[in-house]
C-alpha cells in the first residue's frame, strides 16, 4: 500500500519540472510586469 502512495506522489513532481521550465520561458519573453510574477521575490532582491 505505501508503495502505491509513493507512485501517486511521483507523477506530480515530474509534471512540476516542465511547468517550471515554461515559467522561465514566459519570464524571458513576457513583459516586465509578468516577469515579476514569474520570478517573484527573486526580482525583489
């Protein structure tokens, strides 16, 4: 049973990687206001 739980937790992690790459691409191509949203506190620093 615990193995099935781990399997369920793995797919979302794999999905998060491509989404982060997309956010990085959006930050580069998007306007400065959208870049602030993509990078968040990073730009504040």
